[in-house]
C-alpha cells in the first residue's frame, strides 16, 4: 500500500495505491476483504462512507433469515436442487444460481467459524425452518439482528488481520483507462476545503459492495445511514439488470423496520390520520366481514412481501389499502397495538380462518389487546421498538408500504464481475436475483458473491499491475471535473434536501409498488432536468453538506435508469408481476378500489428473459432483453475435475 499526493491545477489530492479495493463495510464488503486476504491478495483496503452505516448493520425483521442448503434431519437437498429453486424465481441466470447454491455451505460455515451462533441441536445439526418461496426448510436465524451479528463478526476478523479501512469517504466516480476500471475518486466527507476534498484510490481490482439504491424512494425500510452507489456505477458504464424487480412490504418509518411476523399475527388495528387529525380505521370500511379482515392481517405476518398475485384474493390487499391511504390520500398510517380492531374488547377468534385461529390457539394467545398478545408471544419484538425509543404501550407506530430490497442491480457474470473489466459487484448492489427469491437468500448471495470475486481476483489479478503514470493521467480529468462541480454548487443557498425529498416522493407515486406508466415520461423529465443541469439546479451552503449533493446526484441517475427499465419492460409486453403492479385500463381492479388500481397479471412469457439497461453518456440510456443464461449441469467426472483444478483451480 502506497500513499502519495498528486497536484491537479494547484490542488492537492491524496492518492492511495492498492492491489484490491473494497467499497463498503457491510457483510458482503467485509467478507470480500477477508476472502481476498485468504486467497493471497494481501494489499487490500476498504473504503466506506461510514463504518457503522449500511443495511447489514442497521436493519432486521421479526426473525431475520439466512438461507443455506439444508444441513439437518432427513430433508433431501443438493446444490442442484437449491440452484433449481433459485432459477425458478424467474429471470435468473443459471450460472449465478448454481454458484450461490454450490458455495452456500462453505459460506455459512465460514460465518459459524467466525462466531455467528446459528442454532444447533444436541447432535450438532444446524436446524432450519421454511421461509417464503422455500420448499426444503433451508432457513436459519440468530434472531432479528442476524445480518448485524454477521457484520460484527466479519469486522472483528478484518480488524484482527489489520486490513486498512478508510472511513468517511464517499465514492463519486470510477476511474477508467479505456474500458477498464483502474480506481475510484472519493469525496472526503470531513473536508475543510479544496486541498482535502477528494481522495484517489489506484486499485488493480475494485469490489463494489454498497448495497441497494436506498436513496431513490421516500417510503423505504432501508436504514437512514444507507444510500447506495448504484448511480456511480451506471455512470461508469456498468449495465443494470432486472432493475424492475423489487421487494416491497409494510414497515415502520421511524424507526425503519419490517413489521412482519408476530407484529401482524397479533392482529393490530390499522389507522390512518388526515391533516386535520381525524382518524380512520380504514380496513373496516373495505372488508364486509370481520373474520376475513383479521385473517388477511394475520397472513401478512408470513406473507410479508407485497405480491401482486395475492392482491385480488389474498393478503396483499392490505398493502394496497395502506398505499392508497398514504400515497394517494396523503394520510399518515399507523398500527395501533393498544386497542383491538373494530373497537372490540375481545376478538371473535372463531370467525378467523382455520390457519389463523389454530395458530393463536396453539400459542395460547386468544385474549386481550394486540399489545398483550405481542408481549405474551414475542416479548423481544416489543422490546426491540422500546430500545429504539418507541413504546407500543403508549403510542401508535407509523407505517408505509416501503421499498425493502432490489432483486435486480448491476449485471454480473458467474464471478460477480461487471461488464466493466476489473470492477466487481457483490451483495445487494449485484443483480443476482430475479422476480422471486427465497427469504434470506440475499444474505447467502452476499457471502457467496464476495467469495467468488476474491477467488477470481486472486487467480487473475497478477496480470493487472498498476500503472501509476497512466492512472495519474486518466484521474486528472475526473478530479478537475468534480472540483469544478463542487465549486459551482457551493454557495449561500441550500436546497439539496428539499430536492431529494421531492424526487423520492415522485418515485413513490410513479414507480414504486404501484407503477403508473402514463407518468413515466413526466418523471423522467424532472429527474433529467435536475441531473443534466445539476450545477444550476442544486446548491449547498457548506462544505460538510457536499456529500448530500452527491447522494442526490447518484439517486437522480439511478431513478432515470430504473424508470427506463420499467418502460423497456412494458414496451416488451410485460405486465404486473412479483412485488409490482403496472396499472392497466384493460385490467381488473380489486373490489371497491378505484380504476387506477386496475392491473393485468404477467402471463410468464418473459420469465426466461433478463432486461439490461445501459447509461449512454452524456444524455441517453436504453437496453433490452436477453435470454437468461441456462442452469448448468454441475457435477462432473472426478478425475477430469481434479486435473483441471490442479491446473487452473477451475477459475476461468
């Protein structure tokens, strides 16, 4: 590792040269650094906006799930079977699905060895349970903060090995020599002026592990300290893949947390409040039958993700009703655990469907208020909110239908390398999933993807020697460009948060779980005007707020790319699928709902297609569909595999 100073137009810029750079300090980023070190790449550094920021460390749910191959009892399982389940999620590349399955056990046991205490029985088996879209009880958990515990154990090992972490640096541009990534330019979030405003990293290989594009929506369950850097990658020419495919679900907004599992199964009251303080128990107005209403609420506990297939006759109608109250009527929506729905002292448990009634009976929870049931069934779920400053015994919990996970992301090959050579992506920023995915598979994907990156870099990285002279030349244009930009947006006024909120809410209205194609062009115009005329549209009043401007710039480009992906999808005949409804005049609306909620379900015609989108600088973007890469056969004759392994480690 070598640190020097370069001068551009009289401005000093710190430059750090490394063999491999990891961007991000979540579970995927830390694992990438550790695996690079394991495989012999010793000159590794990590750069991050904030060590304690990010989704891995700051989010969870009722029982946050890690998905791995089954290792317990008599459930039959294999890499092939697991890969098939991933592949059947629609629009999934087969080689990626197979790699995620094949490295599942290795990645899981690595976490166990680092101290993540996944539960075992007396015989040492790692027990499991079924999660959504899971046929084989592959799921496991260490509680609501599983990813946090993973991150902390991985970080402890990184520190033990003295892998250098550069904190408070925000990536603003990938430096390229021709088509190849040779490093990054970062904004110093603690800078005092031009001479320490930017930091350069000259790296032979770069691994991006910055999570999903959390900054593009207002209604989001991503933690406040998570923004993402997807837009920066798009600007460098990295293709977007399956950008249309998200997972949305009900979550509290302060704190940001999924209200899944027991929070729904105790049957809380849903309340909306208008600008005058008037309360509406709006579910009561929609459902004619109390038993049906309560049963739908109960099912939201384990059918948490919004699913357009579960709208007309299923539990996702609850999500749609919350969206209508919140986004369309402009009301704030709450869960009230202090009172039973319908103003009842006791609920008519006999009116529930068999599944809900039997669950509550078996839990001995057919009594009292939602709060009493929550504290009896799952006291840690109550304590979690209390630890975050919300006492469900004294106040209602504000919720919304929120963006939770992007199943799409950056296009990657089977080694998690993007189409830009020497630039890799792992974790949520990588587009390894399709329309559906088993719950918890994202945590597995982050560990597998970061391992695959490291394996490839360790095998091929020796051919990517840093050329300091060439780097200094290609980096100069980027530094000068961003010095000019920051000089223009720094001033006396400050509108960056106002604009950020404006464009996030526009995405909620137009391109969230309910997508109104008639407004796509309008939204694209607004985003484009701000992005392409950024130095005139945006202003910040202080040096220490420049990072907010770059966060907005990244989000604007991502918002344009995501809407372009949606336009491309519907122009190819795509309809509502997964966690998104595309409104259609020819569709069917749920009973008692406005025509704006009419939609047609996808017929599966595009299940074997992946939609790719590219930002074509300076002012256009576009893409189209390609066939999914097929699911490999796997396996192989041992002697042949062994011979190839001795020669190449089968990394090619």
